[in-house]
C-alpha cells in the first residue's frame, strides 16, 4: 500500500529542517578544510562527534541549496584572478543557462567544492547577497561581510580539449562530471518552439540563441560514440546520460539506437551503463527498443505532478506525448521493461505546492521510479523569467523528505547515480543519512569500474 508523505512515521527526525526552518545564519558558519578536529575518545563522545559531523554536512547541504537559489555575485576583476576556462572548468551551455542573465563572452566557473566536499554548481546572480572574493589567490564566498567558506573550483577535464575525427571539439558535445558521468546533449534546441509550446520554465531555445558559437545543433551518433570511447579508454565513462530537446517529427528513437550502436562498436561495451532521456512515446512498445539497444536506464521527465498545472506549464508535453496520464503510464511501462530503480523522472520543484511534489516522489517511488525534484531556477529567456523560486528553506526541507522517501523504498546510492549521474542535493542528503561520510567530509562519489 502506498503511504502518503503525511502518514509516514517521522522519518529521520534528527535531521534539521523537519519542522520550522531556523534562520540559516549559524548553519552557514562553516570551517575550512584545514580546520583541525580532536579525535573522540569514548563511545558517547564518538556518537556525539558523529552527530556533530552529520549536522556539519547538513549545514553544508543547506548552504549548497541556498547558493543555487540565491546565486553568487562577482566582480570581473576578482573573477579574472582565477584560470576559468583553462585550469578550471568554465560554464558550457550545451542545454540550459541557469544564471540570472545570459552573460555573453564572460567565462563563469561551472562548479566548485564546498569545504566538506559537496559539489556545487556555480549560478551567477548579480544581485545575490553571496559574493565571490579572492584571498591570497584562493576563491572565497562571502555573505554580505560574513566570510562563509573557502571553495575549490572544479578542474577542467583534459578530455574537453579533444576533437572528433571530423574536427568538432568535445566541449561542443559533452560534459564530464567528477562522478565519471558523460553528459551528452544531442540537440540544443527544442522543436516545441515552433508551436509556442515550450515548457514554461525552460530556456533551451533562448540559451541556444545566446551562445550560438559554443554550440552545434545536432551531434551525430558517430561524434557521440567517439566521445564516449575516449572517456571509456580513460576510465571516465561510468555512466552516460543522453538528452536534448524534442527533435522534429519525434525521430528520437532512431537517433538513440544509432548512438547505442556507435558507442558499442567504438568502445567494445555490450551494455550502455547510461540513461536515455526521452519524451513519453505514444506507442509504449517503443520503450522496449531502448533496452534492446543496450541502455540500462531510461528517464521520462514528467516535470509537474499536478495534472492541471502540468497542462499549463508543459503544453507541448501535454499535446505531443498523450497527456499526464499517458506519461505516468509510460513510466510504469518503463519499469516493467528496465526494472525497479532503473527508471528516472524529475519534477521541477517550486512551481506547484511542496505537498504535491512529495506526493509525486512518493507515488513514483512506490512504482519503481526514482523521481528527483530539482529546484526550479527561473532562468533567462524562459516564459517564467523574473519569477522567484521558493526560499532555500523550502527546497532544503523538500530535499530531506525526498531523500527519506528514497531510503524508505530501499533504493541505493548506486541506483540514485545510475538514474542521474550528478551529485544533486538529493544524492548528498541520501548519502549523509546513509552515513557515507568520513568524519565531517563527504568524499566525491565515483562510479565503480565497468
Ligand atoms: S520538452 Fe520542455 S523541458 Fe524539454 S527541452 Fe523542450 S521545452 Fe525544454
């Protein structure tokens, strides 16, 4: 029987964030990596220390979420002190721009590590209370005049300097995450724009126009195969996520099958530890083809759990994919093909009430679907540009509750990463609760060799 979120016994009640969220100010006074900590010497002290470590990591998780919600301001003079685009990875807009505004030629950092190990996307907002500063050549975050944390930018993977046989830069085709994930963005436009049916929170088409020189519209299966094979040869292809906008006439299945053939023939893998991200096909039997081609997981991002809000926010998905009920049927069917925990969905958290989002996460978890609920970022060029996402406390509470749902349904860390190859706040919350930290550090998770 499916239990609603409200009916659950107080899950993980020792986590902060259940109940009224406190002023985050004390939570954000984090230590730098260099801070020394005395070892515990007795059972009680060890438990006390373990509790304290968990609170430290949860505080860092709260900070990570706040940094995504509020963004980070900066001065160009400070930014130019860091080797963004050479030593450190720059933002490459292969799909969406999550900054407050499109920023032309200004190279912004893609991501960084917080002091206790949490990997965090860099989102620029010129009006944010958070600001990037430089101290002795090192990047540091301030909140107003309060020093919050020293950070480490994510180093630029050398693979991005490679080129395919036809001369295309790998940086125009893929991203390489620290987990060992290869993110392929096969098209950087969405055909829904031709009928004005883009999802209202989505800025894929505005991003494609703003960063035209960074992008090529459609990556050929051969290019994708070459990129994967190069990453695989270096042990950096633990997972691949293939996604993009709707392509004309919904020819995505043919494309994905060609990509699978190229990956297998060029790298020698028999199964593709990776996710095909698709729109719900009207003929559900098409889903079998993705499994037969070798993909081990599949994603169908529903985006909104409330049927009526879905119609308003995702008009294209409503019209072209059989509507909300059909989309849920497609997720159920995908579980029957790929297996429990091998199907992913996503809800854009912050457009509908939290209770509705959590009901979706819970009901889908019970059906065998791992459904994330990433924070809505009202990004430039989307129909909802200028709106506001809920406060960080709202997203923090949602994150803890969704992670608790995943745990209660027996999903594992590996399944969460096989569903989504990125260290999202949901992955962090799940791992912190599972005790995967070592003292007050949560090490970067990486895929096992495959
Ligand atoms: S289907 Fe919606 S979310 Fe996906 S790319 Fe198109 S407009 Fe964006």
